[in-house]
C-alpha cells in the first residue's frame, strides 16, 4: 500500500494502471472493490489500511494482463477486503495462480489444486472440498482409506467451515446495521439543524405555540440522536469483536 499515490482519488489511482480504460470500466472496478458511486472519489490519503488494500486489488484487476501470481493474498486483509478480493478473482478473465493457507479462499475461488503434502507434490483437477472428500490430507487418512481419526478430522474441518461462514454472515449483517445507524444519524442531524434554524428565526418574531411545539420536537430529536449514537457505538464494538474473531479463525 506504500506504493499508492496519496494525492490521487481511488478512481484516479485505478485509472493510472491503464489510461485507456473508460470511466465506466474504472467505476465498475471501484464498485467491485466496495467503492461504489461517489465513494470512488475519496482521496487515498484518508483511507484505512483495509481500504487501501482494496484499491491495490482494484489496480490488479485494471492491469492489462491475463495471469496473476499471488502469494498469500488474503494475509492482513479484513473481512470486507477478503470478500472484495474473492469477488475480484472470480471476475478476472485470465488465470490466477495463488499460494495460500486460507481455507475460505480455497473453497470460494479455487478450481484446481497443486498440493504440497509431506514432501510430495500432487495435482488435483477439482475444488478444495472435492479434494477433501475424495482424497484428503495424509494426516487425515489420505487415499489409503479413512480411519476413524481421519473422518473426525474431516468433520472438524466441515464444522470449522460452517462456523466460519456463520461468523462471516454475522459480520456482514452487523455491518449493514452500522451503515443503517450511520444513515439514520445523518438524516436526523439534518432535521435537527433545520429545526434549530427555524427556532432561531422564530425568536426574531416572538414566542408562539408553534415555537413551543418545535422546541419539544427538537428536544425529542436530540434524545433520539443520543440513543442512536449509543446504539452505533455498541454495534461498532460488536462488529470489531466479531471481525477479529473471524480473522483469527481464518489466520
């Protein structure tokens, strides 16, 4: 991420890879990296580490190439960046050769495997789940036939995948809740600003029943805003905790 130009916007940084790309194509890539619409106009300098990682992924997609070589690409990515990366890989028209220990990534995007297991190298033409089901790792019984221990390990992998998927869905749902609360707060603050302006204007003409009503509404909106901020703080704390759990589980 240190190679990103902090003076550029997200759109400009992605466009810099290939000046011949149309604005529509660049915006589509930005949207795929979770920067839809005017979010693509945000300057690089204000982005978080995870957001900068998504910009780099967008630049990879914009590159005029048909082969990507990636070494542990999801390391240090947050859940949203990982999701964006997997979407990007699925959308890439060329070939992607990647090295990874990330089982979630293996399950989501990989269609062929080169497996390094106990000083041996194998090629498997199929998905990771198919490999686990039909062959498996040597320490889980392998092709010689599953033992009770190997079956238990396979079941443990399946359970881990289920827990990971459930946790990922929870994080995504919680992010939607955070976004919804932020929008509600923004809308309410605009309403409060209008009411304050109306009250200020009303003081110039004298106190009235309408002014008293407006004052009560303003007071209620201030209380509602305080509650929304409280809810947002709790939601963000929960989101951060669950996101960390997801990242630890898949590290």
